[in-house]
C-alpha cells in the first residue's frame, strides 16, 4: 500500500505539472515548475489518503522550495525507483 500510494502521488504530481505547462503558451522555467508542484503537493499533506506519505511530501516541498533543485526530475526518479520496487514486490 505504501509503494502504491507513493507511485500514485508521483504520477498525479507529474500529470498536474505537465497539463499546467501544456496550457501555458510560453516557456515555463524550472522555478515556475517547482512552484506549480509545491502548490499541488501542499494540500496533500492534510489528506487522509496520503497519511503514510506525509514525510515524503514534506521532503518534496522542501526540495521544491530550493532554488538550485528541480523537483520534477526528483519526482521522475522517485517514480521510477518506486515502480521498480512495487513490481519486484509483486513477483
């Protein structure tokens, strides 16, 4: 359940980011992408569905607020790692 929730959180965050960027006509910088992701993830802290992901969300928010980090790339890597672990545990 933990890995499934983490995988869903990563998918939802990345989809939200890509749809938001798609609706923009201009270039979206890395800091703007981080702001979009932070704005999306912050309300997730209070949802009961993501109770087991609270620490992960807090880390993502901290990472997204740093100027030199790219939260999008970190989410993509986390999604990839979680997907591998989730599929390995099913076998």
